[in-house]
C-alpha cells in the first residue's frame, strides 16, 4: 500500500477557566472542519515549569486536522494559513504565545 503525504496542523489550546479558551476551541474546530473536512479535539494534561522553577499541572486541548497539502509543494500556503490562525489568536488573547500552533508532515496508508 502506498503512503499518502498530508500536512497536520495542531493547536494546543490551554484548558483555562476564562471562557475565551473554550470559545477559541469551538471556533477553531469549526474553521478546521470547514476548511479541511473535520478535526479532532483531545483533552489532555501535562506539566510545566514556572520561571521560578516550580512544577505545575497543565491542562490543554489538542485540536488537529490533516490537510491535503504536501509539505514541500505547499509550504507557502501552509505558512500563510497558520499565520492567519496565529493572527486570530493575537487579536483575541493578550498573550499570543498562550496557544501553540504546530505543523508537520504526516503519512497515511491508502
């Protein structure tokens, strides 16, 4: 079976009490579903180290979709799209680094 290349877009959205994060999760889920036919949201938890050195629990939702793009061929399009997502985050949140956007090639078996 041949491998089919796609590009995965992942958004790591903190699960915080501020309702804006739930709203972003919903809106980005709608956007990815409209643009690429669907997405998956996975609630998970991890840990982070504060600048003071303390370790704290960290709840996060990972929202992802696989696009029909190819990493080498569609790189500029992918960058423009994810930059647009980042601009939305920057307009809605005061700390635009609060949401990590990760993009990488993945391969599906046909």
